[in-house]
């Protein structure tokens, strides 16, 4: 289902608190990396594919000698390091643990606390109030603790009313079904009652990193602005493609407010979209500043394709695709048929979504999913391209 939605607002400023939170994530990722002894913090970057899980790669390798970007990231990491080391030295372990809680334990995606910051949309640390943090933290907490955030009841009430009701759930009863190790499950549970303390402790650290980011922004400003100009020049084609893919056209058409478009710097290849309900003001999409570029594919097409192959290799996702081949299903039908929780279904659906294997549309209060061709065509095209230069030899042939 194609849409011609054009009520967009292009935000031409970096989201400093979001970026500062990502810098904290880069450090916590570095601390947990198996091969950190081979890299300094400023010269490292998280690995991109399955062969690099929990490992680091060189920042030069990650960004193919893009001098302006590498210089920016190195400078920010180097200047932030003393503050990060001090913050996590024999203290704040509860916050550190929140950076190691991943949806379905999948470390290829951002962890709980980094995800919280990905939903903080303020351009200045002074705008980062506890009220903003509290709302975003609560929604992330409910998702990770196992409350069904996609419950149809959400569509019949305001997000604040739904959140207030959901936060009265018996969280202890959900602990046993969480996929995380016990230590992390308890860290997540305790974090809810410690939100204000977490905010108060993080604020001074984020304030310092925001200042560092602001001071160094000139190094990447041209690329940042060029990225946003290209989105607008292309008549928001890429934005509408994502809207179509995740089935948000009907939701967005009911809103008076524009759909905000942001740029990401420290997650340069990422695309993320957020829309919870009609009454939730902060609907947005974020594009990493290199998400439109193809240098990753040109560098190594098969590594780029590994994300698609890995997603197709999961038996639960294969079951989802098999069911959708029969007919379109709405979320609760799928989770019931597969005997999985709504949170687990949401995790698998999001990965199939992002690679174009499935799409979604909304009827009434139900989100329906259906098969799409782009993801499958991508796999076929890239494997064909990769294999066309293979020269087979008959090694059993006599000389």
C-alpha cells in the first residue's frame, strides 16, 4: 500500500542527548568486547556482522577512511574517555548493567539503555528534563519487562493512561519468563524504582559529553546538513518507503502534527522509526548520516548481505513467513499460533520488517502483517551478483 504523506518536519540540528547516550553505549560496548586489548577506545568501533559479535573493529575499517567522520568520532571519544572512566570506575554498576540488556539477548541491536536515549529528542542538555526521561524510560521498561506494549487496548486510550495502567502490572510474575540472565533481570526490575537516581547520576556525565559533541560538531556539520538536504531533495522518497513498509500511513494521516525527521551521527548507518499511538506527540524517524550511501555494499557485498541471511536462518522467523504465505495475520493471531510472547513476536517482526521481508497495515485496532518481495529479491540479486564471477574447476579431472 503506497502513501503520499508529505507532512514532514526536517530537524536540522543534532540530537545532542541522543548522541551523548550513544557515546556512553560505545564505551560500555568497548568494556565488554572480547578483543578490546587490541584497540584503544578512540580507535575502535563495534563490529558490524555475525563474525564480529561482541568484538571490535578498527574505526578506519568501519568507515573506510572517511577522514572527516573518523576525525570527529576519534576526537569525541578521546575527550569523553576520562569522564566515562570516572563514571564507571567502581560505581554505577546498576547503570552499566542496563547497557547489557538486549532484546531476546541479541547483541547485534542496541541495548535497553541505549534504546532509551535513541528516543530522547532534544537538541540541548537543558531541554532534557526528568519528565521526558521518565516517559521514555517507562515505555522501554514495559517492553523489556514483558508487558505487551502492542496490546489493542493501547489504541482505545491515550498513551499516558495506558502507560499508567500498565505500570501497575505485577512485574515480579514476569521475571521468570524473561530471556536475560538473573543478574540482568533483577537489574532491570530495580531500575524502575531507581529512575530518578539514574537520571540524576547520568545528567552531569551527559552534560559534559554534550559539550564535547557541540565543540566538535563543525568537523561533521557539512556532511550532516548534506544528508538532510538529500532527504528533502528526493521529495522524502526514502521516508515514505519506510512509512509504507511498517504500515503507518493511516496513523499519520490522522495527525495534525508533522512527522519529524532527524539525523544521527554516532549511529551513522541506522534507520529507526517511532510511532506508538495517535495521541503520542513525538512521532519521528531517524536516519544515520550514511544510511543513504552504498559504500558498505561496495566494500563487501556478502558481509552486508549477512544480516539478511542471518534473519532468514532463524526457525521462528521461518515459521512467521510460512504462516504469512497462507494469509495476512494480525499480531495476536501470530503470537498465539507460534506460542510465543508478544514481546518475542515484536522482536522477530521488527527484524523481518527492516529487511523488507514483511510489511504491515492497520485496520481498526489491529496491525496486520503480510509478505513483501523486496527482501527476498535483495537476497536473490546479491547472491547472484556474488556468484557470477565464481570459476568452478573439476579438481577430480586427470591432468
